C-alpha cells in the first residue's frame, strides 16, 4: 500500500520534471523562433544561425528527461 | 580533406595594352579569386579601373535579348534542347540575329496585344447590349424625345410596379424582356417622370444605361459574336506563331544570352582592378597548387610582359575558402554553408559531417521499413530537383541517412515499421505483435535492443552518451589542432575540457554499471578478460560513495586536473565551459529520446491498426489497413523530420562550437558556369 503511494508520487514527480522542462523549452523556443524567422526574412544567411539559436533550449527538456528517467528507475 | 586549400595572395601588374588578353586568360583559367580594389582617396595616381569600351554595347544587346526572352516566356530551367553551341557559332552575326528576333517578337507580341484588346472591347460591348437583347426596340428609339421620359433597368417587383403605375396614369408604354429577366423599358410622359422616379426605388429598381449605337441589340450581338470567333481564331494563330518562334529561337536566345553575359563579365572586370594611366594591378587569391600553372600560362601567352608576385598569407588577412572533398562528401559542404561558410583557418568538418550526420539519423530512426522508404524518397527527391543544388543535396542526405537507418534496423533493433521481427522475450505478460507472430513464420532477425522496454531505453541512453563523448572529444581535438598556433591558451583549455569529459563519462559508466556489464559479458571467455576484470574495471569502480552514488577516483583526478588546467589557461571564466560541456554531453541523450519516442508512436499506432486488422471483421480489417498505412506515414514524416533536425543540431551546436569559427569568404573564381555554350 505504502509502496504504491511512493510509486505514484515518483511517477507524478517524473511527470512534473519532464512536463515543466518541456514547457520551459517551448517558452524559450517561442521567443527565439519568432526572432529567428524575423532575421531570416531580412537576410537569408541568418537561416542557419537562426536554426542553431532556435534549437539551443532543447537541451532543457533533455535535462527533464534524464531526471524523469532516473526517478522512474527508483520505482 | 580536412583543411581548405592553401592560398597565395598574388599581384599581377602589367601594361594596359595587355589588359584585355590578361582578363581573357584569367577567365579561361577559372581558378583566380579577384579581390575588388577599394579606391583610396589619398593616392591620386592609382584609380579604380573603367569598363572596356565594348561593355555598354554588349550590355545593351543583353538587355534587348533578355526582354525578348521574357516576352517569349523562355524558361531557362527547362531548355528545349540539349546540344551545346560553340562560342564561334553563337558569335556569328549575333547583332543581326538579335535585331531580327527583336523585330519579329515585337510585331508578334503587338499583334497579340491588339487582338486581345479588340476582343476585350467586343466583350464589353456584348455585356452592355445583353440586357436589351430581349426587348425588340432598336437602340436609337430609346433616345431623342422631347416629351417622353425613358426608364431602362431591372425591376424586382414588376407586378407592384405595374399596378402602382396604372394608379398614376395610363399614358405609358412598358416593354418587358422576353427572356424571363426583369428587364424593363418604360416610356412615359415627362409630366409623370418625377412620380415614377419616386415609385421606382420602392419596386427594387436598378438602372441600366442604354448603350450608344443603332439597330436591334439582338442582331448586333449576333454580329459581334461572329467577329469574336474570327478574332479568337486569329489570336490562337498568333499564339501558335509565337510558340513556333520560341521553339525555333530558344536555343539561340539562351546560348547568346550566356555568351553575352560572359562578354559583359569580362568587359566589366577592370572595375575590380586598380589602374594608373598606363598600367593595371590585379590583386587576387590563387590556390598554391595552381599557382605555377597560372604563372606559366600568363608568362607564355603575354611573353613575360607581366609582373607577377605572390605573398604568404598574413595573420590579419582572410583568404577565401576553397574546400576539397570527394564528390559524396562535397554534397555535405552545403550543410556547412547553411551554418556559416568555413573560414580559411578552420578545419573542414565535411568529412566527419558526412559520416556522423547519417549515423545519428540512422540511430534515431533505426528501422528497416523507414530506411527503405527514406532511400526511395531521397532518390525521387534528388531526381525531381536535380537542377537545384541545395534540394538535390538534401535528397542525397536522405538517401545516405536511409541506408544507415536500414543498417541499424537490421542489426541493432531488428524491426520494420515499428514492429519487431521476433516477439520480445522479456517479462511483460500482454501480447505484443511481431512480424514472426503475424506472418506465422520465424524470421531470424533478433532485436539486440528493444526500444519499448525500460532496459532498452537504458542501453540507448548509454549508447547516446558514448556517441556524444566521442563526438565531443573529436570536436575538442579539432579545436586543439586549429587553435594551437594563434591561440595556444584556448588550445590548452580544451585539453583541460577533455579531462573533464573523461571524468563525466566515467561517472555515467559507473552509474550504468549493470547495462555495460551485460555488453561486456560475452568478453568473459576472450583473451582480454583478465585485463578487463582484473585491472580496468576495478580501477574504474574504485571510488568514494556519496549515498548511492559512486564517484570513481579516476573521475576525481581527471576532473580536478581538467579544472586546474582550465583555471590556469583561461582563468575563472573558463569554468563556464565545464558547465557547458556537461550540458552538451546530456544533450546527446536526444538520440535515445527521439529513437524511443518515434518507436513508441509507431508501436501505439500498430497496436491500434493491427488490432483492427486481425479482429476478423472484414470492414474493420479494411479500416485497419487504411489507418495503419496513414499512421505509419505520419510516424515516418514526423520521425524523419525531427531526426534530421536533431542530427544536424548536434553538429551545429555541440560539435561545431568546439572548433568551428565560420564567417569565411567563399572562393569564387573569375569564371562563368556555362550551361548552353562551350569554349571551343
């Protein structure tokens, strides 16, 4: 019984970890993406740079993934 | 292969009498990158060159030719011929031919425009006459009365109008259109005109003005339609003539346009040189490898009248970049250009990119079915866009990535379209479809890693970290090599980072102890076993426990050593890079994440689709087949897109940041890429 509750709380924790990380990534990418498209519209050469800046925050969600994974392992 | 071609700055000085010939020679050599001369106000003697005298004439011909090509709608992408013309063929009577073409095109286009205008006028007239066609009154009878007012137009509520009208007076004549439209012509004494005008809006009246002219409208329309037909035939004929003309002359127009463009390019070249009253100076970059050839040709052809001197590259100079790679690798240079053109001192990562990009992509997709689809799709893409350099390159990447996805699918994951060939033997309980269970035959392709199991995910994460550490290590090595000369401090800091990287990887290895133990198990019988189990593994595993976490001594030593090296070489600020490399290493877990996410999506769709197919109901079965195909296509499209973006991102962000500077100038030789003509 207690183990079930512990497992449930771990699962919720894992969910919060990846969910909030994904939200943060999306937020960061939203801002950068809008600016990058604007820059690329003015200068084609900015496309590659823009893409690079745009994908930088993606690492945040991976931190969430790793933490979630480590939590799930504890279940 | 790993460095751009070595360049030499070369200055060519000569007499203006030899200018034209020099330009001709440099253009034919196709290996000289000219530096534009920027005029300096302080030097009165040296000025910017002026275009050759023939430049403006040629430009004018070119202008005419291009406007004709536009009028004829000649499509340069889709030429109607394949044989190339020689330059002397094109040159012959070029001015006469261009004038001829101009006259013919002008007269044809003018005729076409005249006919089209005429047709438009006829259409206008017909639409004006049309409302009156149903009323048998000649047009001239609508006008010219002293005491009668005439109203023409549509009346929505005709019955009300007539009854109200009869209340005003009975001295009127009303004609209704006989073709069911509510077109009305009312002739009424001018005395009642005012009252009628008040009444009309109440009955939904829209005025239609009587067109100019005479005669019965219906007859006029008939006549107009006949002449319209005649004109349309004429128009068709003119259009055909234009098409014929285009067919006959496209070859000449395209090839002479090319010829003239080359001439203009040569004639305007002096604008890029420095000149004095009697001499010229060409400042250019030439690959060291080709320098001797250029020198020989120039000296032989101009008889030693040119002064040529070459200089070593100076530190502050930024020579253009000319990469040198075999053809399959050269296609990947495009990915570098999207990021930023490599500069002269950069290491050329195209070769690494051409190997690792498809490798990462293949690992993320890892499926025989999608691999084959990718290859087919890439092949079609390449064929379809063979004219566009960028798009055909992307087609090539898709093909190579497909090959790798196929290999990973066959040897590592053992699955096709998200379905394993053999059922999973791990504990789970519920039935999972596999190709073997569905087809009823045993397909002997094992899955070494099951994407959908927790253990599989752990294995994939460890593989990702190993791949990441090797990739980052290579990037750091490149960084050390490229910075060792002009920025030794940074090069040393990168050595420190390599130590930190080793420390990090070891912690992760110890954490994934059990997984790696499984991989090493087959080695237990081999000759390396004593070395591994007696020395390497114990030495890695020796360490201090922090709660559950084991920190190996080697990690502590490497980490401390690396940090000290970084601190000594770049100061406290360099420690940011320690954090950066940690996040970069974790960033590679996306390889596992995408792989599993895509696998899970395909798995979920398969459970839905195949469940329907094997349900036994025919209707459900058909729905299942359609659903499965659609959902597989979705997985394929989404998976390939995200795998492509993530694979390139791992290069752009994690890998390139370690050594790649970019912002180079592309080597653009003084030449023209011929499509329709040849030099001979």
